[in-house]
C-alpha cells in the first residue's frame, strides 16, 4: 500500500526516475504522481511503461512522461534528461532506480560481462546525476536518491559484479553529497532488502528461501515495491532538508 502522507513541496516538482516502468520503479513513479509531481521516467520496457502511464492517468489524472531510452547509451541518457527538463522544467528530484540483479559466478565472469553489469548498475547513476546537476544548481536546490541494495552487506556471493556496483553506489552518493551540498543539493541512498517484485518471484524465489528470509526480518512480512515509496518521498522532500550523504536501509530489520 502506498503511503498516505503528502509532501507539499513535491507538488509540481520536476521528478525524473530511471527504470520507472516496472518493479520498484513503477511504484515510485506512481508515488510521485500521487504527490502531484511532474514525473518523467526512463525505461526500455515499452509495453509495461505505456500501460503504467495509462493506468496512472486514469487513476490520478496525472500522466507521467515515459521516455524510452537505453541507460547504457550515455548520449541517449543525456537526451532523455533534456526531454524531461523541456517538458517539466529543470529536474530537481532525481531517483536512480534502474538495475539488474542477474546471478553470476566469479569463475564464469568475463571482462565483457563485468563491464555490461557496471553499465547498468552504477554508470547511469553517475551520468544521470551529471546531466541534472546544472539545473539543480540553477534552482538552488535538488535531491538525488540513489538505489543501492543490502545484498553486498549480507555477503551474498552469487552476483559479484552486481554487489560491487551496489557498494559503489554508496561511494558515489557520499562523494556527490560532499561536492554539491554547497549548492543546496542533497544526495542520499536507499538500500532495499528483498523486495518481492514480479521479476523476483519469477526468477529468484525458490523453495522455502523467502519464508526463511522473512523469519530473519524484525517485521515478519513480505516486502513489496510500495514499501520503498515512503522512504524515497521523504528523502526527496524538504522534510529531509538537512539529511545528505546517508544510506537508508529498508529491509524489515534484518540489518
């Protein structure tokens, strides 16, 4: 269930979300639309993204702007940011959500596979931030929320390139926070635990793994994509006006 709280400063704000067409990203897109934000999102899942826009227009009368772009292509990414800013004004809230948590072993990993993983799981975070930061500086404010993961904190060993990238997200977050705080730009990260999206349930929920995982949580229920919306809205809003360089762990209490 999406949070009921309203953040007045998010109404009318120009928000850009990467990977906003499915999974956690779709929940975030809906959450900001329900705040009255002017939302643009970048994705390559065309059918899902268009269906999401139709559903949100019908349910909220606030249709998000879907921009089809491959985040691995930095020129396309920059063009997408320009399109969002042209439609809604300079982006003042950026949510870097796009990721792929494909399983792989160190023994089988190739240099090409390593580079492909980083090109999705860390590089777009940096270059999307680069593309919006001048607009935020001109506005005198901005909030960047980078999604990382608790997977590297839990020593999960079957996706080393992914966990390396997700650890790097925190380093990037702290570095950007230190650089751009003087311009009124805050940069924080959210580290979700095991959020059971449709993709997760289809690909990675095996046997009694999920049940055992939930038993380790202090709050013993399955986490949904909607559970990430409230923390993200808070970090994006001026309710968190002196909060920067932080990583907010949202995992039901395992860590």
